[in-house]
C-alpha cells in the first residue's frame, strides 16, 4: 500500500468527495467548451530567413562578397543545425535552421542574437548592399484567406477598398496579423526616347536631378515670436502625375515641358510583382493569421460577421470571395473526432456492461466522464488545445484509463463475494493493488516518454500524445482509488445474508483456459520455443510492412506546382497560369481554386511546404468537391500538365501531414566545384530515372542562362569622361528604369521611374545605339565605347553549409511509397558514393531523411524510457528475475503488430512507431499486476504452479476486458489516415501480448521459479 488508504479516506468523507465529483463534472464541462480548437498542434518552425540585395552584382560577386560573409557569421548562431542559401545575381537569401532540440522558448532569443551578430558585420559588406533583412515569423499560419475581385474598377481603387477592409479586420479579436496578397504597387513611369533627347540636346541626368530636387521634403524653418511658432512650408512637391508632366526645364534660352518630351503615365509595377488569382480572376487577397493560443472557431465566426459588414459597404463590382477557411475545416475535423470520442466512450461502456454486468459496468462507465472532466481543465492549464493530435490522444487514453477502475471494481466484487462488508471490500483494492496499479500506470506513461521528449519537429508535432495520455492515466488512478470505491458502495450489491460465501464454480471459458495453461506449463519448452519462433518470424516479416513517414491529409485540397526553366520571366508564368485556370474552370470536380503566380501559396496550413517567391514558379491550391472528386481531379491534372506543359516540371499532390518535406525522393550532391557537382548530379538523375516507381526526375538548379556582356573600352570611356559605373547606370536607366523620386499619395509611396520607351527598352539591337550622356552635355552611342557579346551564367545557386549543393528530386508513382523507392535506389547511390573523390558526396534528402532524423530523435530517448521502466519495475518487483520476466515479454508485442499491419495493409510510419513504443508500457503494466498477484498467492501458502494458475485465472477477466475495451475503443480512429496505423499496431500488438501475458508469462515464471517436477495444478477457485 502507498501511504494512507485513499479509498478509506474517501469513504470516511463521502459528502466532501461527492462535492468534488460535482465540481469536477461542472469544471470539466466548462473547460471542454472553452478549450481552444485548431486543426493541428502548434509546433515551432525553427527557420529564419536572412536576405541582402546588391544591385548590379554578378552571381559570383554576390556569392563571394555577400552570401559567404553572411554565412560565416550565421554559422556561429547558438543551437545552429544547418544553413541553406539561395543566391541569384544581386541577391542572397539564406535560411538559418536551428536544431530540433532547441527549446521553443529559446527560439525568439536566438533570432535576436542573429540580428545582433549580422548588425556587427554589416560594415564589412560591399558598398551599395541593401539590408540585410530578416524574416523570423516564417512559421506563421494564415488560416483564413479572402480574395477581392473587381469588375469596372482600377487596381488602385480595388486596393483602397482592400486596405480599408484590412484595417477593420485587424480590430477583430484574436487576429494577429493580415498579409496582402497579389497587390501590384503603382509606379509613375517617365519614358524618354534617347534619340529624341539627343536631338533636342537634353541631358537625361540633368533632367532627373531637377526632378529630384523639386520633390525633396526639406524643412524651411519655423518663425519664433512672442506669441506663436508658425511653420514655414515650401510648395513644389509632386501630388499627382500631372504635376510631374507640368515640370519645366530651362536649357539655354529654351524652356521644355516634361510632358512634351517624355511620356508620363501611372501604371502598376512592370514587370509585375507576384500575382494572385481567385477562380481565374485577378484579385487582391487578405490572409489572416490568428494569435497564439486563439480559438480558430471563434475567430472564424468573428471574421464572418466582420466580412458581412464589410461586404455591405462595398460597391457593386467588388466581390470578396472566401479562398480558405480553416475554421470550417477545423470545425468539421473536431466534430468528426469528437464523434469518434463519444463512440469510443459508448463502446467501452457497453463492453463494461457486457463483461461485468449492469451494476459493476455502471461504476466503470461513470469513471470515464469523471476522468475526462478532470483531464479537460488540466489540458487548459497546460495550454493543450483540442486538435488532431490531442483528440486522438484522448481516444488512446480512453482505452487505457478504464483499466484501473476495472481492477478496483473486480477486486471489490471478489471481496464482496467472499463475504467482506462493503467498506472493507471497497478499500481492499487500495491496500492490496494500489502500488502495483500506480507503478503499472507510471510504466504505461513511460512508454510514451520517447514521444514527449523527442527533439525533432515530428516529436514536437506529436508531443500532446504524451501530455494528454500522461495526464489522463494519472487522473484515472486517482479516480480508481478515490471515486470508484465510493461509487461501488452505492451501486454494487452485497450478497444477501446467509448466502454462501463459497466461490462460484468456474465457467467453461475459465475452465478451458485453466486446462490450456496447465498444458502449456507442462510443455514449457515447447511453449517458450513456439513463442520465440513466432517472434523471429515477426521480425523477419517486418521487412514486408510498407514504410511511411506521415500520410497525406484527408482534406479536399490539391496543390498544383509548375516550374518553368529558371530563366523564364513572370510573364511566361502568367501565360501558363492563364491556361491552367481555363482548364480548372471547365472541370466539374473543382469547387474553387486560387493561383499564386511568381510565388508559392502563403502558409494557410501549418505543415505546408512554403515556396520562395520566384518568377518562374506557379502554384495553385485547388479545392475539390469531395475526396472521390479529389482523386479523379488528381489524375486528370497530372495528364493535363504532362500534355500541355511538357517543358515544365510539374507536380500535383494533396496536403501533407507532419513536418513539411517537399518532393518525396531527394538526393543532394555536395562539393566545391560546381561543374563537378553538375556531372555527379547527372549520374544520380540517371540512377533515379532507372529506379522503378520514380517519375518527374529533375534538379533544383542546373542549367546556365543567357547573359549579355557589355565590354567597356576603358581608354575610350576615360577619353569621353565616363566611368563603367556611369555607363552601367545609363544602361540600367534605359532598360530596367531608375527610381528617381517618390510621389506621396495618401498612405502609399509611389516610385517615379525614369526609363526608355518600350521600343528601345525591349530590343537588344537598339541597345547598341543607346545614347549615353557625356559630362559636357553631348551624347554618344553606346557602341562607340563598348562591344557586345553573349555568355552564360547560372541564374541561381543553392548552397548548404557553405558548400554548393545541387538536389536531384523526383516524385513517386501512384501507389508507391517514397521509402520503397528509396530502399530500391539507396544501394546504387551507396555504390556511386564509393567511387567519388572527397569531398564530393551524395546525401539522402526528402521524406526519407526527415523520417530517419525523426526516428533517431525518438530512439535517442528510448534508453531513458527503458531506465524509467526498469527503475519502476524494480521498485515494485524487487527482484532481477521478476524484472527479467517482464523484459522478456515486452518485445513480443511486435508479433501482433506485424500481423495486424500486414493483414490490414497499413504502413509502419512515425505515428505507428510511437504506438509500438507506447505498447511496451501497456504490456509491462499487465505483467506487473499478474506477477504481483502470483507473489501474493504464493505468500498465502500456494505452491508456485498453483499460485500461477490461481493468479492467472483471477486476472483473466480484467485483462481480457481491458484488452478488448482498448481494441474496441480504437475502432473509431482506425479508419483515419493519420491514426489508423497506430490504432492497428496497438490493437494487434495488445491482443497478442495479452494472450502471451496469460500463457507465455506464467509458463516462463514456472520455468524460472519452479524447479520441481511438473504435476497437475489444482483448478482455480
């Protein structure tokens, strides 16, 4: 017994305990209503984006002078894991990733240190570098998205209404931030004809300087007198594009109006910024993010109400369209899981009634809501919302938490049948079984320790399994020893006075079990050998169980990614998106869709693999009408993309569960020389293409792009009074345009861009005749001081830990799991690696790498789990031989796991592995209670074999009832894509392990402790 008898204490204070029960039920109901709702558990994205811009630099200059300098500093970051960088000419983008073991509370402080370290070396960057810039909210989720379309309104008019809607939505409770999608910034373009300016004898540089001087905001002073302080304001700042047209220039004795010598017009950015479309129509989107620990369902209701008010104020022609609504998705998911929870409760209650009878079953059934009523407030205290993981954990816990209550009531029934009074029978379980029940409960919780302490993104994602199950099991023990005895006294009936106290004769099931167990113990070596053989077969058969990291989501969305050649412009991506939108508009299985051109979808779903903003990339989020429609649409879209966009790399796939990974099969080629890395990558791609089950093999970067090189004759340039910088500025102003000033319009700052006319700007041939202004006011054609030649350079280069890295990626065929393809490919990759000179190597990436890292983080905690289990077992058993019996039983559950997964064709994924580890605790708990019962019966005077048979017979009903309740309770989540593999693993493993606990463990106990010749054991009373 542990400390004072809590059951006796509860019986002595019935009114107080009943009061606590009422308070618990009321608090539990209130907490359940108030608990936050979400789709997935929050997990920390330990990635920061650091970027810097160096206009005009080549990719080599950017790599060596910007990327390299920043990476050297960023590698000194605390908790550093790895660094990835993406470099294009003139821009470096670096991803700093922290290790999975970084505590979430330390992430914000680490990002602050990153900012400080980079600030310390900013002065070492080349002159002209803009930034560095930081994004440390990379993991924010924008679960609610609205797209605003317009008919008959300009882009600016639409944006004004969207900005007003954003301001109003920011006032809605629980809104954290709102991002604007697809908005095109306005520009005022001043387009000169170089030939015309030269003919008029005008100097472009002088015109630009005059415009800049007029539009500057400068203080004109303040008049101080005895009574007031009036400010002095100078007019002249530009307010509209007409003000710019009206600017006059004096050249000699002539006056020119800017509008007469150049075209001044207001338009959107050219080339356009990343675009956003809703159902094929250009739109501006509002992506809404919820504050941490908010209730997405409440947020959804509040946003809907606010949007109804906003919609009523919008003019006809502007229509807000709901693009993504996580609140609806979460509501449906929570409803489905809650239904599964109630189904599991009813199933376990029914099993209790059938196995124990109405009265005893009622006590066990009442312990379920009492336990959950205490669990819900504790979940609220520890900040655990109702989401996919915690609800599944509640169902798993539900199947386990009745075990202690069943043990208590079974012991009470037996003592009442033996003639004990109700108070004595009610306190018997605590005095005889409380310690073994508690140790068993703690051992069960220890089985979940690897889930709770796995230092990885997947471990953090599934942490609430450990938290919820641990809380529920501890609470269930207290309910079993405090509330259940009191309920038993009120509900159970004692035998009538004068009734026989002799034990009832065993039924046919018990008699059959006793005979079978006796035979097994007699043929103990056959029993042990058969069990070991089954274990060996199961280990061998495990290779035939398919592997999977996390399954795809069962949401109806499909992601469509199309990547053009990396030198493609955003205009090419826009044309592609137009054709894709036209196809989607005709598909009957499409409910709605949104298209992101020049960027990937914003993180509307926490595990989304967010893509960079790249002009050659397009991503569409397509919502099918239902899951069968999603599958039909998936096949049609793959065919469409293959036929209509053969030169593009495309992929169609559902949303993923678990940490984001990207392409299923990935191998990284690393090495210092880019040309050698490209050659090795070609070999890897060939091996991947030859592997059955893979398709769409491609590279994340590979082919160089065309480049026009302007070779300046330095002697001629100096003779004319020009430098290379002045020539480059003149070319940039003509081709791309130069921002010369800004027009301040309401809340917007509109860049004023000077550039050449379209005819001169878009032709490489006219570049030769570009007029370059000389210091004296004259102009000369560019061809007089420069020659032109075509070359090549890489449009982008990826690096990993400061080493050039080229990733070869591929998808898998329908029905093929990524682990299967990797298993077939890995031996050939290993052979290739063996032939490579150092430091070149090919590393595994993608799902297989993330799965291996996540499993390694779990396995790293297994020794701690085993130490905890062994410590608890030794505290209870006090013997190495008894400890050895339990440890010998633990791995045998794998027999049922493999059998179940093979029969039902379920993959062995990360969640299933967590279920197998949790199964160890369940098996150990049953073994502890049985061994303690055997020892108790031996202490009462029975021989070893008689004690074994008696104890096993007495534990038969509660153990089978617990196992059956667990199996039946898991049925509601068994069909789900996420929990199904774990459910089947536990169901099969626990049933087989329970049978082995009732047969193999007694046989092993007799083998270890009984050295006498076998003889017939007396039938169990």
